[in-house]
């Protein structure tokens, strides 16, 4: 096995081929998700769907995602990661095709539920996103797969930015003299990007069966007890995070359209700018984690994001609201890579599918309630309440995250000795 040389980023400069392919898949997939994150809700609104109906579809999409996460998480530990992630991209392709050929409420609702349209998942593989991250962590050690996950997050934001920028196309090409917008222009873009992602996954190699992660000096019951404690704590904090995300994220474009009367010509580029800034800040945060560790970076970035979220609903102009939105999303999303690294470090490779299931389900169940509640609040004219409630949930999440995981930072412990949560596996990184 080739050991990682000392020297920070130089030690993580070269990634295995499978990790590069997974990163390419996420970049392409995020383009598809980005264009629909900006325009799908506006498309449904143009078809005279109410806020409550839109929120209900987004909520059902999250419930469906939870079901698939539970069904696939533990089997992925046994049978490998690739079949599940590949299946998601295949379903996404079919969902895009369905939305192209039909405007039926039933067909669009089904496509949105299966494909997760409108949710803006930053390029992750929907309910199998944590399985995909477990696939990436087949790299040699914590610093290498931390670099891979940070790069994966950055590319997801860049792709989302490109997709959201493409979402401005309906505003540039109205379909009739009355100014009606042809939102169906975005679905071929999403379809093409999803097919590219599928091809990258089909080529990538899954070496799940080759990873050996026994820990000298610790027996299996002791390891499981410690890992289970960490997973219980992760579940509790993710419930708060999920509710905070669900109350704000899915209906952002609806809020801007209802409050300021803007459409895709503003919302698409605004969301694109948010993801572009998030990609830049994610790249910067990767350097900070090497120097300061994961936890200080996560807490600092997301704490500042909560302040921007509190200010957002009280802005009186479109420019001020856009600025607060960009600050919130830039700071909040920049911690995605470090948080993925922390989650992977809480257990050994053989249980990362289980860890991903617990992490996703505990986040997605409360997240599925958020769009319904927010939609009903908007219909009642309560435009500030979802933001204030979301800020409270995010603040609680940060407090518990620091309290539970402040002493389990793998980047700060690996330099001294092999961390018990991420023993260096027997792995040949030649591919």
C-alpha cells in the first residue's frame, strides 16, 4: 500500500480513478438538479398549482426518498455501493423523459416524487447520496477521502450554478405574445446532464469488497457500542437540521416570486450566483479544515449563515433580499464537504451504508414536513415565519453538533495516531 506523504494538500492531490469519475457524475447530475431547482416550482405555479399543492408534492418526494434510503442503506454495506447509485440516475433519466412528454398533474407529480425535482440536492444521488459518499471514502485514509468529498461538494455547487444559470432560458424565450414562459425548455437540459452522470457511474469501479477495516486493540462489540452512540447523536442533530432545511430551501423561488413578483430571469441567475459562491467558499473551507479541523469550520460557517437567515425575511428590497439569500446559502453550503467527512469518520467502512441511512432518514423525515408547513404559511400571508423557525432549528443543530462531535474530529486526531473511527484500510490506490 502506498502511504500518503506528509504535506497537507499535496498529500491529497491525486485521487483514484473511481473517485474522479464519481466527482464527474456529481458535477453533471448537479446541472440537471440545478435547472429544475430554479424552474420546476415556477413551472408548477405557471400551471396554477397552489403553494400548498406544490409543498405537498415536494413533501411526498422527500417521503419517497426516505423509503428508498431505508431500503438501500444496509444492503449497500453488503452488496456494494454502485448498483444503488446507478439505479437512482436511471430513475432520474426516466423522470425527465416523463416531464418532457406530459403536462398532466399526475405525471408531473410522479416525476417530481421519483426524481426529486425542485429540491436542489446539490448534485447528490437523491436518497442514495450517502451511499455515494461511502463509495468515495474507499480512498486510502481520512485526508484523502476528505479531499475527495470536499472536491465532490465543490463540483456539485459549480454544476448547480451552471444549471441555475440555464434556468433563465424560459425568461429569454417566451412561448407566446402574451409573455407566457416555456418552462419545458429546461427538461432536455436536465435529461442530457443526467445521462452523462449515468455513464460516469457505469464506468466507475466499486471496490467495497476489498476494504479491510479491522482496528487493532478493539473488539467488535466495543467498536459497535461506540459507533452506535455516535449514530444516535448524529440522528438527533440531523432532525433539527432537516426541519430547518425543509422550511426554507424548497420554496425559495416561490417566496421571491410571491413577495417581489420576479420570475426565472432573476431567480435563475440569483440561485446560480449562490451556488457559484458556495463552490468558492467550499474550496476555501477545505484549506481551513486542514489547518483548524472540521468542527471549528462547520460551526463558524453555519453560525454566520443563521444570522443571514434571520435577516432575510425582513429585507424590504429585492437587492437586500438577494444579498441575504446569497450570504446564507454560501455559508451554509460551504460546510457540506466537512460534514460529509465527519459522518464518514464516525463509523468504519463496513457500516457507512447504515450510517448514511440513519443520517439521511433522520434529516429527511422532518425535512419532508417543512415544505408543507411553509407552503401553508405563505398561503396565509406569513412570509417571515418559516425563516424565523428555520433559524431556530439551525441554531439548535449547531449547538448539539459541537457538543456531541467536538472531540471526534478525524483531521485533528489522525496526525497523532490512527483514529478509531477511520482505521487506514488495506487498499491499493493504483486505480
